[in-house]
C-alpha cells in the first residue's frame, strides 16, 4: 500500500526568522516615512495657502509709532493706484486717437504714456503708496492727539460728493479772484527803475499734492442725457437713487477687478477729511496768514566770485543795471527784464539768497552772495507786508503744512519692513494696445549711426 506523500515543512532557523523580522520592520519604516512625507507636503501646501491668504495680509509692511500698516492695506491701495494710472493711460490713448495727426500732440501724449509706464514700475509705485500710507497714519495719530473727529455723517456726505452727488445742492462756483492791486512806487523806486517798470508776478511756490479721491467712471456709468420732443437736450436728474445705483455698480467693479471694497474707499476719503481738519488746526497753531512780509528784488547771476566783483564795481561806478544784467547774467529767465524776480516771501528762494534779500534796504545793492546756482548781486526794489491772492494763499498753506508734516515724520518712530518690495502687486496692467503703442514708439526712435572706420584704422 502506497504511503501518502506529505510535504515536508522547511525548518525556519533563527537566522531566517531574524531576516523576516528585519524586512517587516523595514516595510513599516518605509510606510511610516511615506506617510510622514505626505503629511509634510500637505502641511506645507496648506500652510502656504493659509500664509498667503490669511497670515501675510496681516503682517505689517511698516510700523508707525507702534501702529501697523498691514500688507493687505498696502496691496489694496497699490492696486487702486495702478488702476488710476491705467485709467489715465486709457484716457490719454483716446485723446491720441483724436489728435494724433498733430506731431506736437503725438509727442506730448507719447511722453505722458511713457511717464505712466514708468510710474507703474513696482518699486516706484510701491514706494509712493507706502509713503502715503505712513503719512495717512501720522495724520490720524496727530488728529487724535488734538481730539479731531470725522463723524459718520461727514464721511457719508464726502463719499456722495466724490461721486458728484450733493444732497444739499451743488456747491456754488467761486467767483474768479480779483487781482491784488500793485503797490504804488515811491520816489526811491521810481528813481531805480525805468518809467515802464512794474513788479512781476509773485513766483509760484510749488505745493505738495493733496491726496484726493478720483472716481473713474466708464462711459456707461455717466448720467445719461435724454432727448425731449424738441431738439433741446436736458440732463437726467441725478437723484439719490441714481447715486446709489452708480455707487453700487462702481464698487462692484472695483471689488471684482482690484479687490478694493467699500471700507477701502471710505478709509481713503476719511483720511482726506482728517487731513483737511488737521491742516486747519496746524496752520492756526503756526499762525499762517494771508498777510505776509515780501520783498521785490532783482539780481544778476554769474558763475564765479571774481566776475561778480567786477560787475558790482562797474555798477557802483555808474554802469546801468539793466545793461549789466543783459551782458553778464546767466539767468536767462529774467536777464532781459533786468533780472527782475518780482515779489516773493520767505521760503520761496534758497536760504542764502533769502537772508541777503530780506536784510537789504530799498535801493541797497548786496555784496556778491554765493548759492548753489552761482554768485548773485542783489538789489531790493520793495519791502512790505502784502496780501496774497487766493491761489498764492492756498499754495502757502500747502507748503507750510507739508513742511510741518515732514518734521512730524522725522520725529516719528517708523519701522519699514524690507519685504514690502516683494509684495507689490503687478496688476492691473496696461492694456495690450497701449503696450504695443509704446513698443512701436521705442522702435521708431532714430538710432545714432556710428561713423564708418577708415581703412587705415
């Protein structure tokens, strides 16, 4: 009888069992390592999303006296600034299409668009927006110190006004300002000047631009004009309902295109209101008045001290001032008028020139005065307290407030984080047709031709 064959079980030695255990442990380590790596990758992705979406916007790009200027506000205001520049470029292109056949107009519009392109450069626009946000925070802090408040009613009215809606009626247009009468010349002044001479206009003091809100509307957002049965065109009344409809449409477009919402708009307008109130308070503290001390002076500007001494010697020996100005002065803007600078107040000229002019008596001629422009011989023709025109007064107010605000910033503790440079938004961008126009403009600029080398070189 045959035996049932049975498979003989292999004997598992200790060595074989140890190898199996090592392989099992290795597989476990590989599995655990894979899970850990996967978890880390997922965690990094989640952190990146959280950091980009929630944490980074809260991080400050600057700290002003302990108050943070957030990345979110910086990026939002930068996108809005870019939006305004792009809108300006679009408007300029429309003018270019209308007047582009005129070479002078073409050159002017081309220069404007190129300037806008330069302003859109990330570092440039980012620095400007950052400075504005720091200034806005300083203004709010200084307003708080003085107990200045902007009420909700004031803010609501200013928002409506920004959209051209005036609930209490359209403001009355200010009448054209009357010119300030020219001072009567005294005998000394008459002796110094030809019979036809009169003081020239006061030099304009360049003000620092006041931040304003500009609401850019597309053609479809402008109140329509309806035609009555007769040929007369009558504008559609701009009611509160019309304002609200326009406001909702504009803000919806802002939020969709540049993530700029209602709170951002109200923040900007509120900052402007704080600036206006703070300016009034500061100028009152500084006692800035419409009545200011001014001098009327003329000068002869030359390049070096020896020439100045020679010209001064000739004048003192009887040479005619106007002839000397025409012959020697390098200030081409007024040499044909005898170097007449008109009336000016303190702060309008460089310090050295101002000091000398305000110390001279009427008719007195200075020793040569050195400034960064060269050497001046100065003669004062008038010195009195004068009333500024409205435009001059507003320019003076802006100048004084700007100087005060600059001093406030210098005394503030401001910590600017270097990483702001990497967080400047790159959108919105110029439309393709404008970019193409700029490229064609660059290509059309004549390139300098180098002279051909001679055979013996």
